[in-house]
């Protein structure tokens, strides 16, 4: 298992530096790796790196990742139609909406 170094810059869209669609694809892959590591996927090693952005951008990114984890855990525990899962999905959608507003990025990144 090797360390995974991930650097994410949430300012890329609002700064006007985003000129390639491939950057979004690359960022999406980094976020996918973060989510896999949250769930303890084997063989991924340890996570190092950084998330850059304004404090509100980083907070909204953290909230979206936390929401993703809670929604997935609720789905696995209770099923898709359970009220707890639906509530977590609603919270996730609000967190993603906040992230999109803060960063100008549209999710999912592909």
C-alpha cells in the first residue's frame, strides 16, 4: 500500500484558470478516490495532500463528502426507500448545491 497524494483546488472555475474539460475529469477521479478511502477500500494506502479554496469552499466540500458518506451508509443499512435514507439524500443534495454555489463546479465531475 502506497500513500495517495491528492491536491484539489476549488478555486479553479472562479479564478478563470479552468481551460480544459480534462481537469474536471481528473478532479472527479480524485474525489472518487477520497470517497473510496472513506469507506476503507483495501489497497489504497494512506491519504495525503491538500484541498485549496476559500474557507467556505473547503467547508462546503467537506459537507458534501460527509453527506455522501452518510447517504451511502444509510442506503446500505436501511435500503433506498427508508425515510432515514431519503432524509440523508435530501441533506446530500443540499450540501452539493451549496458546493456548486461556492465553487462554480457542477457535480458529478465527469
